[in-house]
C-alpha cells in the first residue's frame, strides 16, 4: 500500500525494515524495526497493521440537520449509525484534491446528498484510528450545505448500508451522549466540530 | 483472544467460520464467514483484525485541568498528546470491575495521578476504533477529581511515553480545534464529554 506523507519517516524517525507477515486486499501486517526520536540508539520492533487512507464527512443541511447512514459492521457485529465514510482508493491519496474528491464521492454514494451550489467542503483535519497498532487515518470534512443529488445513492449490498436519515442537532447530540453513536471516526469528527464551535 | 460480549453474535448475527491467517502477541487476523441481520440467506466474507479490549481515561483535576501524556506511536510515526490509555490484559475483560481496575491502573502508571478520596470514575461508554476492519473497542471513563499518587508513574521505555502535563480546558479545546490532538480515542472521549455537557 502506498504510504501517506502523514505516516512517512520525519525528523527523528528512521525505518530500518518492514517485514510483511500477511497481506490481502484490505490489510497488510508488517513487523517494523524503527529508530524513534527518543530511541536514537536502539531500534524499536513493532507489529503494524496497514490500511488505506480514509475519509469521513459530516453532511449538514441548510435546515441544520446532520445526515447519518446505518451500516452493518461485520468486525464489530454491529448495525449502527455513522457519518458517511470510505477509503481513498486512488494511488495518489497524498493529494488534497484527490482526498476531497473521495469525500464528495462517499457522501453522494452513501447518502444520495451532494454539496449545494453555495455549499462548502471544510477540512477539519485528520484522526488516527488507533495509532498503537495501525497506520489508518481518516481525513475529516464538514460538508456545509448539502442537498439531494439527482443521481441518488450508489452502493452495493456488500457495503451493508441499510438506511439514511437526517437528524436534528439535538437528536444527534443525544445519540452521542447516550452511546448510540460509538464509531470512533464519527465521534472524532463531532469532537472537532464542538471544539470549533460548529456544534 | 477472548471475545468481549460487545462483539459476540447477537440477534441476526451468526458466525459460521473464523479462519486464522496471522497471529502474534498483539493482533490476530481472521477471515470470517458471517450471516448478518440483512443477509440471512448468504453469509458475508470479511477480513477482521482482532485486538484486546482497551480503556481510556480523561483525568480531570479539582482545578478543572485535563491531564495528557505525550507518547511515541510507532505505527503512525507520531509523537503526540493523548489521554492515558491501555489494554485490558486480564482474561475476563467482560467484567465491568476488571475494566474499571484497568482504567485506574493505566491512569496511575502513565500519569502518576490517581482518583482523590472524593473522586469518581464515570463510565462514558465505548468507542469502536474502526469497525470496518477491527473489533477493537475502547471503554471510556472520566476520572473526576484526580491527585498525584504516592507511587508515581510506572512504565517502561518500550511504551514511548515522554511527558505528562496538565492542560486548562481552554488549551485542550484549542488543541482539538487546531488538530494538535488527533488520536481517535482521545477525540471520541472528548465528544462524549461535550455531548454530556462536561466540556
């Protein structure tokens, strides 16, 4: 898998070796040997699960509602509400324009919504899923001003999407408070929105 | 790895097969064959990365400050601030008392803080790291009222913890807003706090 510059070696980090132990279309497991900023003399050894770069979008309507999709998540045996999200399949996932296009594509395919003519796709940074074991990270966007698209949704049964609904901000906040929303990327995006006063 | 009841088969879910493809001390990769609520006739096939149950704690002092640790995260090649967190090593990670004890242990070992005599450990539910590929989930707690413990910290160099500091709520909020905090579990816990008005 092509590496995002976000997880490339930077000051103080030097990768000596990455030994592939398992690989399929979805994940690769490597044993890494790495010099780190605080361990410049003796490399650390670590198991790393590699995943493609991801995108997630908080779709906000002019009426102030947030759009969620309900999706079956096989690894967690859960059927739950989340913001629309997906992976960046293009090789050049390091290009901001490619990542933005992937975000708009996932928005449209999973919810049937698209940015309005006067809508705005606002970059809210990145979150790392679980940086103790995986390099997976997710670019977060607020799609401010979304409307129904002419094309509608486009996903196959394999994705396990079963519903899509608009929620008021009050409903959404209650679902976060009461633990009905428990996808870390959906929660991370909401955290960024709260801290920026977009709540 | 022992399964948490959170990821056991429940209504509509039936696991036919889990074929182990890779396993070490830290992760196990299986190929699962699973009937899901919306696919009762034809099982889905999915790659799943298994991890132990995790815990994360937001330590809040009487003065209203939040305690963070700075940690090297090898998979992400990052050296960043996070809430103290760790894994539940005990076999019986399904017992709430065991999970709470793990949360208090991680708090003390990583920060040197402990609950004050009149402190309270408040359960804020769970977040799933990235339920499209892993069963990893993290029990989130607010440790309301923490003080320096007599024992101090207890971690080894391998954990890559390099600093621990108290941050005012304003500083913390700014770090979330500006993308200085980007660990999904730290952000998820903050989202739950915001939604409950604990911000």
